C-alpha cells in the first residue's frame, strides 16, 4: 500500500527515515506474525471462528496474586530479596548446634516481623489492584449478539464482537469503526487517556460499512479483518477488510482505541479487533519497572561492603580461634574437652567462623530494610496529607503513589515537564484588548485591591457566567455604543469557525476547535455580541439584544502560512464587509496605511501584551463594494476550480482581498498558565534544578509559554533554536550554538565593567529575532538564510545586563531531536543542552520524551523528574527516576503511571523543596544513625572475642540481641526519620539553596558512611574496654565480685542503650512529642523489659531461657556500674559534641545558619516579618513581580492549535445536524466537496499541484464518486491511499510535470506526489515554501514534523 | 468561586498531618555547650578525685600460690602425683587491715567465658527438677553421663568446680590462731534463693539415686556441706560462686568473709599463715592461682582506673570548653543585630 521505493531521500531524509522505520515495523510485524503466530484474523460476528486463534479476552489483570497464590508467591518474591535470603541462611546456620552461637529466635523474630510487614503491604497493594481491575472489567458495554444488543461486561467482550458505543462512553477495546449515527460514518473521539491530547479527533468508518446502521444489518456483517498483530503504536494500524469478495484497506483512521472517549456522536458500532492486554493502551502501559532510589543503590552497595567486612571479621576471629584452640584451648581441655566431632583446632576455627557470622550479622540488621520502608511510608503519608498540596478547585489532594522514592525527591537535578495541562491549564482566557488605540484590561487599580469581576448578566442575559473580565471601561464603552468597540466585538462574533449548540433558550454551548477561538467568541458573547447559530450560508447573532442574521459569503480559512482568517459577510442592510483576524505580523502589512498613528499605538499595545506572555491577534475589517465582491467571488470560484496549484491560487485570491484593511484593534489571550508556574520555575531554578520542557506543541506555542512562565526571559543571552532536518544541519547548528555560547560568555566576561550599554538589549533582541527566524515558514533555504539575517554579534557589546544572568536557552524541535539523539550526536547535544539554562523541546513524540530523559539519566548521573499529565507523557514518566502526574483534565494515564500525582504544577516546589528535602535529610540521618548504632552494638562482640577464646560468646543476653534493633532502639530513630526538620517548610521555600546538599549527595555517601561506622566502632571499643577495665577487679559494695559474665553483659548493654539514646537525642533536631515519647519510652522499655526478663517469674517457667535472673537488680544497684556507664557515655559522646559544636562554628551549613537565625529570631520574639538577615536573602528571594515588561520581544500570532479546514466544513454544512441546519440550503458548490477537499489535502497536502489537479476532478464529479468511500483519513491521520483508489489517482500522475513547475523548490516531489505517502514527508521536511494543507497536524503520523513551517514569524518582523 | 463541597478530599488540618507539631529544637549554641562542658568537666574531676581517694583508702593484699616457682611453698603440690596436698603460705600485715575483710581466690587464663563452657550446664537440674536428673541436657556434653549414669550436676562448669580450700591462721606468739571465715551470703541472693534449688527430698541424697557425681568431684553434691543443710547440694555457696561464671579469663571469686570474733574490725597487724589444700590443677593450661584480701568501700573494691579515667575525661572537658570558647570568640556565629 505504502510504496516508498525511489523516494527522494536527499530531500526528505528525516521523514523518510521515520517512514522507513514505520514501514519496516509493519513488515517486520508481518514477518513476526508468520513466525510466531498466524496473522491476526478476525471475523465479525463469528465467535467460533475467532476462538480458534485464542486471542486474549478483554479481561485485564494487573494484580499479582490471588488468595491461594498469595502466600507462596509473595514469600517467593520476598526471598528473592538478597537480604531476606541471607537471614534465612543465618537461620539455618543457627539450627546447627556446633555453630549456633545464638538462639534461633534472635533471627526468626525480626525476620518474621519483616516478612509479615512486607506481606501485609503487598497484600494491600494487590487488593487495590484487584479492585480497580474489577471496576474496569465490570464496566458494561453493549454487544451485538445474534442480532440483538445485549449488555455485557467489558471482560466478556471478545475479539470479533460488534459493540455499540454511546456518546461519552469509554471505548472498551480496540475496535474497527463500522458505522456511526453521524453522517458519512464520522465520529468524534477524545484521546486524552491515550495520548493526552484533549482536542477532538475525527474517525471515519470505511464507506461500505458506514451504511450498516441498524443492528440487523450489522448482525449479518461477516467481513473478515486481517491485520497486524498487537503492538503499541498508537498512531498506526494497517489491515485489510475482506467482505463480499472485496478488499478494503484499513488504517488507524478507522480505529477506535481502548481508552478513547466518544464525543459528539450519538452512537457508533465497532468490531473488536484487539481486546484486553492486546489493546494499544495496555500494550503501552506495560509493567511498571521497579524504581530504586540512589540511596537504595548506595545502601545495597554498603550492605555488600558490610557483608565483606563481616566476612573479614569472621575470618580474623576464626584465625584467632584456631590459634587460641591450638595454644590455649588444647591445654584447657582438662576443664573443657573438645567435642568429639570437633577434635582439631582448624575445624573448630571453621565452625567459629560461622558462629561469628551469626552473631556479627547485626551489623546489617534486617530491620534496616523494614525501617526504611516504614519511614518512606510515613513520608508518603505526609505528602498525601499536605493541605498545601491540595487543590480545592478539583478537590484533589497530592498522592504519593509509590512509597519508595521519597528521598530521591530531595536530589532532583533535572525536571522534564510537559507543557499543555502541566504548565498551562489549557484554558484560554480573553485577557486584554486594544480597540482603536485604547487598551483595555489593564489592572490599574491600586495594588492589593482585588479588582471586581464584571457582571454581565444585567446587560446581556446570554452572557457566559464563567467569563471573567475586570476592566469596567470596556463595558462602559460597549454600553455607550462606541462604534469601534461594537465593530470589534462584531468581528469576534462573526469571524471564526466555532459551532454553537443551543440546548435550551439562552443556554449556548460553543464548540471551538481551538480554545483560543472559543475564548474570543465567548468574550464577544459577554460583551453583547452573541453568536447564536450558523448555517452554511448565514450567521445569526444577537447584537446588544437584537437578533441579526448575516449572510456568510465566504470563509477565508486559517492556515499556518496565512496566519489569519477572514470572513466575508453581508449584513442585513446589505453591506458587504470582510472581517479579518490574524497574526499582527501578517495583518499589519495588509492595512491601509492611512492611520499610522493607530497602527503604532496598537503595535505598542501588542508589544506590551506579548511581553506579558499573552497571545495576540490583530483584528481588521474592510468594506467591500458589491462590485468588488462580485469580482473577487468570481476569481475565487475560478481559483477554487483550478486544476493545478489550487492551494496557491486560493491563497493568492485570499491575499488579494485581504488588503487595504482598517485596523480595529487587537486581542490578547492568555494561555492560562497554571497558578504559580512562573514562581515555581523561578524557585526551582534557584534550587539549581534544570527544567526542560518537552512538548508536543508547536515551537511557537512552546516558546511563548516558555516566556510566559519565565523559563525564557528577555534577559537571556540568547535563545538558540535548532531546527535542522538532517544530521549534518543539526550537527552544524549545535556546533554553531556552542561556539556562540562560548564567544558570548567570553565576550561577556570581557565586557564586564562596562556600564550601561543602552543598545545592548536592542541588539540582542534583533539578533534573537534573526536566530529565531531559522525555522520559519519561509525558510525553504533556512540553513542558508539565517546567517544573513543575523549578523554576528559584535564581541564586546554583548550585553551587560546579561553578565548577571548569562543564560542561554535552547529550543529544539522534534525532528532535529531525532538526529540529536542518535548515538554519535548524543554527546554533542548533551553538552550544548546542559550548558543552557532552559531547554525546550517541541514537537516531540512520547518516545522522544523518554529518550531525552534516558539520555540525561545515562550521561549525567543526575536524578531526573518527569512531570506530565497526558498519556503522551507516560513513557517519560516511566523512564525518569521520578514520575509526577498532574491529575488534571487529560485523563488519568499519566497519573496511573506516575509515582506522585497532584493537581497543580506549582505543588512541585513543595514536593521537592519541602517534602523531598526533608525526606532526603531524614533518610540520610536515619541511615547514618542506623549504621552507627548497629556497629556500636555488634562490634563489642568482636572485641570480646579476644577475651573469650574466640568462642563466639556473645557479650549480651540473647534477648537483648533480639530486641535491641526491634524495640530498644528502633522507635527513636524512626521518629527522627519521620519527623525531623532542620528548618521549617517555609524556610526551605525561602532559601532554595537549602536543596543543594541533596543534589550533591552530601548528607549520605560513602564518606559519611565511613564516618558513622568509625564512630560506631569507636563507641564499641569504649563500650567494651571501659567496663572491662573497670569491672575486671571491681566488686560490689558487699564484696561480691562484679566481673561475672552476667553483670558484665548487663553493664555493657545498659551503657550501649544509654549511649545510643544520647546519640539519637543529639541527632534529633526537632523534638516533637513523639520523639520525647519514643526516646524516653525506649529507655524506659529497656529497663522495664530487662527487669522483666531477669525476673523470677519468667525464670521459674523457663529456666533455660531466662537464666539472667536477678542480674539486672544485682548489677544496677551498684554505684560503680553507674559510674562505669556514665564514664563510657561521656567518652563516647563528648568528642561528638565537641566536634559538632566546632563544625557548627567553623563550617556552618546553610541549614545551620537558617536554623540558627530562626531560633534567634524566635527567641527574641521578633515579629516574624521580613527582617531576616540580608546575607542569605539573595539566595532565596523569589522573583518579584510577574512581568518584567521592559522591552519584551513580540511573540504574537496565531500560535494556537488552529486547524485549517473547518471553514470549509462549515460552509459545506456537513458537520451540522439537519436540525440545526433547518431550511438552510446547501451551498451547492460546497455541498459535497468539502470532505473530498479535505481528503485531498490530507492525501496530498504539500505538493500543491497534486491537490490542485485532484480536486477539480473530484469536485466536478462530486456526486459520482462516493465522497467518503475511500478516504482513509478525513481530518487527520494516515496517508494510505485506499487500494482500489489507486486506479483513480493514477491519472493524477500525468500532471506531475505541472506540479513540478508549480513547485519550484523540488522537482523530486514529483514522484512523491503520486504516492500520497510522500506528501507528508514533503510537508514535514518543510521544503515547500507554501504549504497549504495542514489538516490536523497532531493526528498525522508525521505530525510533529509539520511544525516547522509555522515558526517564529514574529521574530523576524 | 470556591465551593464548599469541594473540600471533601481535603486532608485534615492537624498539626500532625501538616507536620507542624510543636517541637523543641535544640541547637548546639555556645551558651549551652561551653558551660555544659565546663560543668561536666568539673563534675567529672570532682568524682574522679573522690573515687581516687576512696580507692586509695582500700587495702588489698594479693598472694600468688600457683607454685610454678621452686621457691614457692606450694611448688611440691604441683607435682602430678600429689593428692590432698597441703601447703602453707606465710605473710605479714604491717597495719590493721580494716574489716570487714574479704577473702578471694583468683584464677588467670581460665576461660569460664568460653561459649561451650558457658552453656555446659542444665538449669533444670539446678532448680531441683529431678526429672532432669535422669536425662541431663545435651548441653552438658561431654559431662552428661558417665558409665551410662547421668551426672548431677552435669556439665563442664559444675565439673570444674574450684576445690582448693583455705584456712587462715594468725601467728600470735608462734601459735597459730584460726581466723574464722564466714561463708554465708557470699553468693548472689537471687542465685541462692531462686536460680538454684535443691530437689524437695529428705534426705537430699535420695534425689540423687541412680546418678553420678561429676567426674572431678570427690564427693557428690549432697555432701558438699553435710554440716549445714542450707549450704548443701545446689545451694552450696561455693558451688553458687563457681557457677556464676566470670566474664573475663582473669577473675577472682569471693571465698569467705572475715567478719567474726576478734577479726570483726579487720586483720590486725602481724604474721599470718594461709593453709591451702591444693587440689585444683592450673599449671597444665598456664593458669595461675592467687588469693586476695581486700576490704571495700561504698564503691566496692579498689579501682584505680575509674578515678583516673574520670579525672582524665573531666580535664579534657574543661580543656575543650576553653578551646571552644576561643573558637567561638573568633568565629562567632554571625548574629542578627
């Protein structure tokens, strides 16, 4: 079908590459099919036939266990953890009497505890998975069974079933669209769950099945589909339908994928092709790979080291044992004979090794892992509970969906953010406007006073209550009846392609293709110019309460090259007027030069708006006389019917009439950023986090948003734009960029000290515009052009203002990125990108998003965080260390794949700077202390080994060993790990620099680890040798010696518990009531439990186990024991205390400083105002004021995702229900032609010749060829030409030569043109200087590549 | 604009969930640390001085009687073929040895803390549970059975019980006067009353039917002190003292107190003779035996180390506080005005 042979790869290498890839995938898929299984064959309504193939059913299972398998599977999984297996191994060792130096319960109790805690957690997780699976599987859908519709659960839907979908329903499986309730087998879907795009897409059934509208016909439908096996490519599908001995090609355009929602379509029928796990949605989701934090990995390394250390200790002691047994033990046999099985010292040493492995194993206590999990769980709850991360608008609290990554949040260095829905709300609001030189919408009131929202209802009962506007002057002006203002809003109410739906009187719902248009029409509506309804030939509005019907003479539709749209209407009085709105850059050229003053004022306003990050449009009108109209109409008709270069001709015609216009004003639309986005970004960059925006949007939009969220600023040294299409050009551009950056920064350094270069900013801007011009539409020879546009910046005058913020930004488009991500370019790209402060990648595919993340992960060893809200972000979210989902409007795929989710981008700052930072801090402190306390605890055995004949005699009571980690010392450190705060949350937001230690990994690394184990070993030395020195000769005050083993054990244990408690008290910086309870409670519990264990009662019952009876009271009543404990504590703690104090004084950390200041301030009871020391202030202050309006570069224009073609759709009336059409006559010429035209555009969009030559043929015979019969794509999607259409299109090739003439750029397009596939390439490659057909950019497979024609025109102005 | 109903999922606003619990946030500020160090230092020096003085006031007399050297009076007892060997050790005391005087025996290089030695006993036997008399714990190996009969008390510890006996005579005018020894209450109260119990048999001997005495013992457990039933069997004080095994290879154990008669106030200056019934072999494993006379204070016996350590730590704290003061004065934390 898609023949690519001989495609001119020189011209279209990028797209060619992609297409080749696609093709090979398709072929590869087929090959694989043959190898692994037969090609997917699905026969409609024939379950028996389909069952042969055993396709997956529509039941999805994401859960891991069921009740029966839970225990074995879960235990099996748990014992795959090295640590658990290790402890199991220890347990087995302990059962060997010759080795067992400890009772079995010292290991089994903690192990059982750990296993059961983990098991409970796993069980809970799985329970929720079961629940959600059930919920999905039990959704109902209507299945056509034996001719009647029956409700079936989703899980019972089979491949080959025909299901009926109703409006707003989720699609249950991947289905082939058969027919719909709408004309021409059209249906609309929203694919938010799949790819994150909220705009509606059109799908169309193939014409033969579109007629099968009622269940009876469908029930007898027995077509067979042969198609590719399941895969995860969302944007492609190839298959063939065999029905009634004919073949019909199927493309993605005919498919409804699971996860889509049906919109604006009453119902449709579809044939299930892929079900359940085979659906593209499920194939894309896959199993989440388990993410580990860097601390986790470090911890595992350290644990391995400790194992090594353990083996060394065991080895040393075993050698000691061998020597001792040989030298001493051998002689001591008179009192302690060697066991018969152990009759030589080497074997004894071998056993002793294992015995020591058992008793020293507490250096890696099993409770480490479980404690870490508990702490993380706690931190996750704190995230869930945080009210400041609760979004009241959407009633969503933040959610930590994984509990294993919290501390990594404190180490993030790179943030990859999606744009739409993440940075922006994807809501456009009419924000400001300039009418006849008067700007409205500025908030001029005194600061701090909340401006009142205008109330429109008294003026206009049809007003949309959700519309916000604050400037009363505008309303006044409307009321007064200012003619300019009226005309302004009239234009807005007429010049658009919005469809309206009036459900009941006065309740208008606008369906706009792009939110921008909707915002404009809504604005007009509220100011009294209400767009009510339209027919193909009329527009009905209510103007200031009076219904007016205009006859719509023409829509001069929008496209990316024209960057404007116009309508020509005749008002009831019969006057003909052309209304035009468009990018100021294009419009200004077409204005009557008479009113220069107005133009310049408006231009100033536009500049202001643009500087505020608003999207601007200029509005103009022109009166046409009847003659003019007639003449133009004629030429238009002619152009429309032209056989070749129709697009060009039409454009020329349009251009002819869009001249000599009068400026009305300008609008400014805010692509509403989410609340607090600029502040968040500023704050995060202050915290040294680099933010990359990866968006599927067009470059212009992305850059615009980059400016409005202050990622890009006009202060930036340079915004580098990479938009090459070949490896060479991308490489070249990257190199040039680096050279420039070097040169500029060098220059800046040289230029330091020179003050006040007034022109610097100007020159910079000028140059930037030139740079930005790279990718513009007229860049047919862009590579060659740009140097001339932008003369190299003179080295010295490089701006001074920038020396403060010598920052670069990189904007790279998806097709360039594809090259930049190739292995040999990676490094180059990375070095350039990482030198930039902000990086924006636009037009990137989901896969590329993930690739970029992987690239950073691979080369930078930095922690990455990806944030997004759509399904197109899923791959990125999954591949980043941390994935954050914005639970916004765009479905829940991202959230489901994410590790953390919340409703607003701005919560990211709290998540990272507060929760992440705390988590990291707590985890590090926890780990340091934990290793410390266990070394202090365990190493005592090592020293004791030298005095007990290396016999693996423990120093402590076995109960103490069992309980030390799980009772005596666990809670205080848990409390610290849970609650500790070095500085309060608002301080961490005030001083983003506090985040740095996490990024540099300062708080817990190998060095810190060595410090804490050294401290632990030191403590163990003290704890052994001080009692040793004191007690060996000591007696109780009644003369009984104190040096018996049990007294020694009690003394050492008590000293140990006290020392580690004092240590945790020192480490705890934030003593909440829990810390108090746990620290004192642990000490208390130690004494209580010890006395209980040494009590008579227990001894009487189990004399074997509790033979320490009486030791506690005998020992602890002795003053000398307490003196020993005090001495040991002092020796352990005093150096630590001194060291910390000196460090605090000599080398304070920022957090110490902040904390100190905080405390001093608290102490002095100063009002907690802003009087805080100015020293650190600079580091933390958040950018004041949203808008540094000075000298903003203009970023205006039709940046929004507007698509061509709807104008035609409207004038044809095809998309209107008959009811809304009323009696409106179909405009004869368009009545059938629009869809063909669309298809033509789609199929052959670029080479104007093709469409030109195709269109007349088709539109002339409009009726004869079934208009929709073969169109594989209507508004978007694939380029495949229907198979049987090939004969029809074949003649088209005859005119290739015309085409070539028409299109001077590339003769090589000739062969392309014939093969519709090539059209997208041509388009994407941006060769054509006048690309016309750009329908549904997003949806087409090479869609992202289309953008380049649209870029940055305004910069070049 | 915000609707009230929208707060359904709002997390609760408690100090705990919002991590705003009131908390004490200590900081190592100079105002606390420096005086703290000074105080601790002074306190430690004080304690150290006190300990040292107390310790110095305690009198200790230690006599080695291993007999490894030929000059030693017990040298002849080290010959292997000697049994019931008695040797006499003479010594003199210059000043009054203030009472109460404690008399210890000491062993060195003796590994009571060896793991296998330590576990080699049966607690159930020792609380008088006769059912364990018949089948001693396997921990007692190789002193579990002898000639097929169970050993009671079994195990290496009991088997190796120290069996030298001592008699102290003061030589007054060439005449030996026996210094009375008090053997009561030399073991822990808990050991005597709880941990070790005799089986409830009268006579005690009957409980030991069909059992063997430990191999090294000369007499069975029920004959350890035939004169005093409350000091016989498992609750024999010497047995209890021995069974409380030492933590370190060099240890001493209390043998008797000197609290009675003329010696209530201590051992007067003069010449003494210690008669040792030398039974316990230590030469084979290079051990030594010694006896110690000592009196005690509130803090127990003589303990130089503790006092010195306190003094050292105390002075270090004081020095540190001075160093800290200097550092603080020089690099004082930048403070807000």
